[in-house]
């Protein structure tokens, strides 16, 4: 008679794990990214770039949601209040200019999506924290999307082509819904008189 032997995967003590430190580092990083995107959103608004500002606000909201995921993992797995988790990590600080900030954040998102979070996921798997690994993997995919958005906006902004295209395209005012088909968006909405920065850039379509 064959005897079925079930071997349970051994999970490391969370308090002694590298995953605990990685979660704390990720929480801090996501909080800082959320803050930087809010700073960038205000810069865009000062330049009357309402749609870009709103896009950056959405990225900030995403990053804070990621921070909450990491925070929850720490609290659930520790099962207690933690006075302090000592971490050592580098975090970027760049001059507050929209063009350079877009490019720097693009690089940060690429690093997170291609290297940092996939590596943290592998470590979490090795230590037996499969749910944490899954969170790192899913968040890495979101950060890859962020990188595409930031890289695209950075290129358009740098080349003064946020509202110019080589072919005729649809330009829609995000406030009143007025639409025109042209190679360049209207400078001022002829319907509600709001500036060009309110015109929608169809990122979903243009990034396909």
C-alpha cells in the first residue's frame, strides 16, 4: 500500500524575516512616492495643466493604496503594535521641476517594477509568505503601468507635444465635453473658455 506523505512548507518567523524589513522599506517608499506625485500635481496645476495634474493625483492615490497593502501585511503578520522597524534604504530627492521630476519618477517606477518588487516577491516566497509575494507581484505590474504613463508624458512635455500630434486626433475638454478633431488641441475651449490644460490626453489609447 502506497503511503501519501504531505510535506508542509515551512514558514520563517515573520519577526526575524527579511520580508518584514522589505515590507517596511516598501511602505516608506510608497508613502514618499505618493507625496512626490502630489507635489508634481501642484506644479502641473500652476502651469495650467489640469489634466496632467489630475493624472498625477491618481498616481499618488495608487501609491498610497500600495502603502496600505504593505502596512496591513506588517500589522497582520506581527499581530501587535510595533514601536519601530529599523530600515536602511536610499530614497530619491530631485529638484522641483516638472520635466525632470517626470523623468526621475519614470526611472523609479521602472526600478520598482523590474527589479525591486520582483526581488522582494522572490524573497517572500523563499521565506514562505506567499500572500506577500503575490502583493509584490501585483503592485509591480501597476508600477510598470505608471512607468509607461510617466515616460510618455515626460517625452511629450520635453518636446512640447503634449497637445500636438502628427495626425489628426480627437481633443476633448475635460470640463464641458467639447470635442474637436485636429493635429493640435484648441488653446482655449471655445465652449467653456478654460485653458488648453483641461484637454484630455487619451493615455489609454495612445499607450496601446
